[in-house]
């Protein structure tokens, strides 16, 4: 991995670490569905502006339906899952669970995409699952039915990311499609997939729009424009440059920023559980992304 790619991974980790901070601000006030839908809507609008300003031709080369489908898997569903989790879990907690993405990628890659399975990879997946268990048992919150569902929602999101990374590499990269067009198409797919859910939600639940202050609106805008549209441009470019598994290793760094932003800006407490669970998951990721792993 080149120094430039490493720097991009660090920046991406800092931005995505902040996304859990913004989720934690928005979801308890707006609700999970409006937060997720607002995120992808603002992201799609931001990307549309980027395409117009940069005069990027909207050429999908016959892959529009594929881009829309991947958008539902790689953005729509996981964003909704994380918004649900953010209603009950601290930002730092969710960011640590997000580190399971490369491990889920190993399982999905071996099961569906012919990735080689080594003892090291199996050990990494096992260690990661053990780390999640340690985090739930020793973390800063008490596990009950509600918080356990928050953990499960987070793990569903990581599974979606793992699958989405491989589908992107298989169906979209290497087909002479501009990365900016790919990201825009996937985000439109996320909007389309969440729109019926948003309609259903507003029909049966009230959204407290009148109580939404500048802090929440600002967080939702940052979540969509910076943590989604900008970061996904970087993400898809890195998938093209270094492959899906190495790109997903960005989640190795996200917990550091997620815990840091939560502690600095939300006053979330630090705990031994973060160190224990996060440390074990970190070891698991080290086993998976160790140099020499065939991840391209």
C-alpha cells in the first residue's frame, strides 16, 4: 500500500469515525428512518452538484441497475441499521462494532466469491467474534434486549458492507465507469430503497421536525455531505486502487476516531471494555489484513 493510499485511509477513518458522532446526535431526536433517509438524500444531492460542477458525464455504460442494487445493499440498509443502533448505543461502541466489516468480508468472500481460506483468516474471524462478546459483556453499557438488538443491527450493517465491497469490485470496477458516477448511482439506489420505508414511517409515526435545532440539522448535513458523499468517493476509489478487503481495513482505524469524537464532543465515558473488546477485534483485523494476505 502506497503512502498516498495510507493517508487516504487515515482521512477516511477520521471522517467515518465522526459519522457515528453525528448519528448519535440525529437518531435519538429524528428517529432512525428519517436519519438514514436524510443522510442518503443529502448525500445524493451533494454528489449531483459535484457531477454538475465538474461536468462529469452520467455514463453508467449499462450498469445503472447494478449500481442502484449495490446502493441499497452498501448504503441504504446499513445506514438504516446504524441509525437504529445509534438510538441505544454510544458512538464509540458502534464504531468498534463497525470494525467487524473486514471479518464479515472474509466470511462472505470465502462463501460466495472464492476467496482463499487460511488458518490465519479463520483465526481472525474467531477472534473478532470473541472481541464482540467481550465488548458486550464488559462495555460501558448494560446489555438488555434493546441494547442487544443495537449490537445485532450493527453486525448486520457490517455484513452489508462486506457484501457490498465484493459486489462493487465484481460488477462495477474495471468497466471504464467514472468512480464519481458509481458513487452517485449507488446513493440514488439507497434513496430509492429507503423511500418506501420513509413513506411508511411518516404515515404511522410523527417526526418532530419543529423540535429539530441547528445542531441536529447541521449533524444531518455533515452526515450526508461529508461522511457519505465525500467519504464514499474516497471509498470507491480505494476499492479500485487496492481492492475491497484492504479498503475495508479502514475499519481498523475508525474505532480510534469514533471513541475519540464521542469522548471529546459527546462526553461519552471511556471504559476497560472498549480497550478489551476493541483490542481483541484489533488483533483479529491484524490477522486478516497482515501484509501478504491476498485481498485483491
